[in-house]
C-alpha cells in the first residue's frame, strides 16, 4: 500500500515537506528554513487567517526572543520573492492588518498516509516532517550539554554515482536579530564555524576572507558560488542571539545538483557555544560520510563552558582583527577583556597571541614588547586547548620573528597544519617562512594551497606576490599583485609587493607609481621606507633624503622600526649607515630585520657584516 504524499501543490508550485524544498515546474527555488516554515504554516490552512502569534510560536519556539516583527516581515518577504508575489496585489499571500496573513490560492494537500504498523521503518527512511515538527524539543544527552539539535531533517540525497564531498564553503550566516549592531556576532559565528569544521582534516574548508565576499547584496546562485570557490558543497544558515540564548540553522547543499544534504537547527545557552559549534561540525562529517580520527573526535567534543560576556568580547576582538589594520589594537583590547572575564577561555588567548604578532609585524608596537606577550598567550592557549592551530601558528611566528629559530618555527607551523589543514593564516605565514629558509619552490607550492583555500579574496594573492618577489620571479609577482588588485583595488599590500617587483626589474617609474598609490592609502612607515629605497636605487638622492626626514619625524609620534631606515640607506648604497640601523634593529629584536635576505639589501650583500648578521638572526647564508 502507498505511504502517502508529502507534497503540497498550488499553481505551478510544489512544497515538498520531506526534502524541505519549494519547486516551480520541477525546478528548485532557494528558500531558507524560516521562510519555508512560514510558507508551510500558511498552505496548511489555505484561505484562513494565520495570526502573527501563531507564526511566532511556530518559527521562534524554544525560548528565543528576537525582534519578532522585523524577523517575520523578512521571512514573509522572502516567501513573496520566491513566489513572485506582490504585497500590494497579492496572488498568494495577503496581509491581514493587525492580525496576520492569509494564503489565497487553492492548495492541493498531501494524501494522508495509512496508519503505521508496528513494524519499524526501514533504516535510512526519514520519518514524516510533521512528526519531526511535533518532536521539536531539547534532548538530554549523556554529556549534559545544552547545545543539541532541536530539529533535524536528515534526508539523504547522496546516491553512489555522485562524487564524495571533499570541500566546503561556509557562507556568512544571516543575522536574524533585526539589529545590524549584532553583525559582529553573526560574522563571528560564521568565522567560528569555519574554524570548527576545518578541524576535520579530510575536508578542504574555504577561508573566511573568501566566504565573507558573499555577504549582503544580491546573492548569487549557489552553484555559481560553488564554481567560483571550487567546492563540492555549501553550508548556509542563520543565527540569532537573544540574551544568553543562541540559535543556529544550518543547511548543507551539494553544489553538483543544488540539492539539500541536510538541514538542522541548533539552540542552546551561549555558555555552551563551543559544544554547539562542535555539534554542527560533527553533523557535517556524519552526513558526508567522513570517518573522524580520534584526534578530530577529541577536538570536536570540547565541552568546556565559556562565560557569555567573555565570548561576546572575543567575537568583537575577532571582528576588529579581521576588519582593518587599525583594528588590530582594538582587537587586543577585546581579547584581553575576554580573558579577564574568563581566564580559561582558550580561544581568547589564541586570538590575543595572533593580534599581538600582527601588532609587531605592522609596527603598531615594538616587537620586543608584543612578541614576549604573544608567546605567553599562545602557550596559555595550548595549555587550555592543545588542539588550537591558531595558537601553534602564533607561537611559530614568535619562534621565527623574535627568537630567530627557524627550525623551531617550522615545527610549530607543521603542527598547526596537522591540526587544521585549512587554517589559512598558517598557510600564509608558513609560505613566508619557507622563503626565509630559501626553499622557494616549497614556498610557491604552499602559497598555491593558500589560494585554493582563499580563491576570491586578495589576501592570498597578495601573499603569493610576496613569495614570487622573494623568489625573484618578478613578472609573476606583478601578475599576482594585479590579480589581488582586480579583486580589491584598495588592497594596499598588493601595491607593496607589486611596487617592489617593478623595482627588481629595474622599472623605477612604475615602482614609484605603485608605492605612491599605496602611500596614499596607508601613510605609515613602510611605504615611506619603500619609496625612499626605490628613489635611492633610481639615483634621486634628494627624494630619498626626504623620506628619511619624514621617517625621523614620524618616529617621534609613533613606533618606527629601525629596519625602515636601513632599507632606505641600502637603496642609496650607503653600507655603513645600512648596517648601523640593521644593528639597532637586531639589538631591539625588530622582526623586520628578517627582510635582510630580500633583494632590497643586494647593495650590501658582499659586505662581511651581511653574512655575520644573517647568521645571528638564523637565516641561511
């Protein structure tokens, strides 16, 4: 006997409850979970008024309270867009003022199933979605975690003829709070989910910087996004926070045919947010049939609570760290605030370590101040969470940029990548490290892996330009820099390396043009030093001298690494002044002294003082 239908039909549309899909003439129309549930609520009672209170209970059950009016209006608008409906002249959904909504069209309801027998359903056949809806509740599990799936439409659409899912992109979670001031939370949760899923070593996970390019605006079709990112699947969803409660919906969609692999909803206390993120990652591994290693199992089942106030401060730190270079110092404040609120929160210590490394690298503070503090933070993070790839990566940078121990740095980089092969910042910094070890072929290969994780963002392409520059493959450096600028004309680091590559080719006018443009975007010490260097190489000693004067004045207002002065004097061919400033950089542990191996110091390479200093900072001669 037939088991009954699970499909509503109206006009040219179908709503399939089992697959959670809206289709028009057989073609799937993208509709997220809450708008889909709103549509189901309306078509279950055609031509009746479904009140706003009824919709609130259905769409926002479980204790989460949001800006309900804004959230519901947004959900209904999404449904109308999907149906091609007009609120002023509705064919399907009529607004009933002060009450709710009415579905106007005639609906062909599903054929009821026959009463079930006592025989269990065959393994792998999902129960009816209405049963799942009735079962929507928290489950008590052995670990006592509060963050558990509260609804799971676990339909499987992976026939054997389809290739396995080996790569995934997490699109920016949609903020359903109705408050744009909460964007830091939704962006942070996106970043955290990317990091958590990336702990699954056999999955290639696209970086945050590429995924975030799909935030807001007119969303492209998922198959197109998947092609641009070169992934097998897309994870999209929503997040809403209210007080100390958080709810995440997550839908995994196969790029090959734009079909859902699963759709799940999670809710819990912010205290248990780490467990909730682990739940999502394990669900993905389970649905795409990945067998987790014991280490991955341990990493994804971290159940330590975190104080909600500390977690919010941590997310703000991550937000400012990713936002801009000036945001680095702001991020340090928030990470320290998070640690003060919850000293046992490993993520905050790891975030602080990374931010401090950046502060030293970009000369916001002296390396002699930032790196020792970064080392303490990284070691504390690893004490609390030995599986933290970010902490190992920061420790590697300390070993390299402050302790000048390249072999110890390499061990930390490799450990970070063993724990998280998709950790983009480790890939970028490790590629840079390999150039310092003069392993240029390995460095180029590593930067290629970074680009694969970050294909539509300028960050990795700019890093690749740097790698090619250091390998003295100047034409390729210029091309990589231009690719980065094509993605973002204001990405200043690309101008940095493109400008130096032109100088390496002897094309000083183009070099000066690039660096002048870069200085217009970032008037810090680096571009003054680079311009002074190229002016010196081009024989314009007056302009090189002007850059020296400007650096001297700037150093009275903020920290300027002594290495910047050495860079200009090297361009001028003044060996004594070059080594006087390099020695100051060495004595103050300025990480910029590691640029000694660069083409910029070719004019003093034959000087015995050069090989002596190379040895002292641990660089191969």
